[in-house]
C-alpha cells in the first residue's frame, strides 16, 4: 500500500451506522368521561345522594344501585381499579347493616334478644335498606372521582361555582400536602430508630410520633401560608386563572343522569309502596 493511498484513506470519514428509528410510544387515548368537568361529577353525586337520603327503604336503594352498576362500565374505569378503590365501601356497608340489625328499632316479630341486642322484622328491613343505601351512595361518589385532578376540581369550583378563590386555592394547597404526611411519618420512624428509641414499644411511641407529625404539619402550613401571601394569593384584587374551566353539554348530561337515577329510584319506591320518608 502506498503512502498516498494511506493518506486518502485517513482523510475519508468512515461510515457510522445510524441508529434505527424507534417508534415513539403512542399516548393512550383518554376516555371521554375523563374530560368532563369535575364539578359536574360532584354535582351528580350530590343530586343522587340527596334523592336517596330522603327515604330509607331497600327498593329505592336497590334500584339506584342496579342503575349505577349498569352505568359504571361505560365510565372508562378498569375492573381492577374499580374493586381496589371501592373496597372500603364494600367493607363498610355490611358492617353498617350489622349494627342496625343488632341495635335497630324493633318492630314485628322478634327472632332473637339478648340485653340491648334485639333482632326483629323491623331491624332486618332497616339493616338491609341501610346497607344497600351505603353502596348506592358510596360507589358513585368514589367512581366519579377516580380520574379527577385536584387542580381541575379547584378551577371548576372557583370559576363555575364561584366559590371564594382564597378558600379554593388554600384547600388545594392543603390537599397537595397530604401525601407528604406519609413521608414525614416514615422519616420520623427512621430518626427514632437512629436514636435507639424506635426498636421496641411500637404502640407506646405512636402518641409521641403523632404529636411530632402534628408539629411538622403546623410548621409546613405556616410556611406555605406565608409563601402564598407573598405571591399575592390573599390579595383583594380579582384573581385570574391559567386554565379556563368550561361547562358544556357533557357536564349538563352528567348532572341530568345523576338526577334521573335518583328520581327513578324514588319513583320505584313510591309505586311499590316502600316509600319511607325519613322526616315523616
């Protein structure tokens, strides 16, 4: 090989293998119900609850529960997420009914009695109605807020419902800090173990650790309030918002749907003769 050939070879840049283009992962499409204004979801849950608390009977509660279970699959909630989020409601409902069953008002035939415990026809009916009503009120309240962002809810409360901006922003800031309580609790445990006082007596040290967590929460809240005041959150001027909170036909449809479920439940109770007005 000659010197010229070697020089020309060094002068030519070698071809570098280009990396293959990697397909960008597509963003999963959001469900249309996720784009509904959170205040309409809150309003639908309140309207439904207002209809169900007017009466204590198993017909209205069962009717509402059946309609809700039929509508939940169309809200875009995954089954696993649904069962995990609503598990406390499914646990609370039987225990609530059990309490009413044992200590409710006695009426009709008495099947078992012991001290203050009395199981009768009246307590059985009331326990069934109460347990089903807890499910009918609790399930939609949980499911409707699974995909709600706290910031969007605060925007809707201030712009659509016209609640005081100072109260809404303060509540939003406090809600954002709730997640820090778990971290603070963990760091307090690690700090106590580092000092040699956290290895034994777990139940005895809980009150002191709760007090320490309260002190940390008060200090953080004071600092946050000062920072928000310095940034003008508490000023007398009209507040502006970074994002508009819109209320359109989707939101009205959700409100009407919540009201219709409650009215159908009431109509079923009246037509079957099970209407039991709580004031009457």
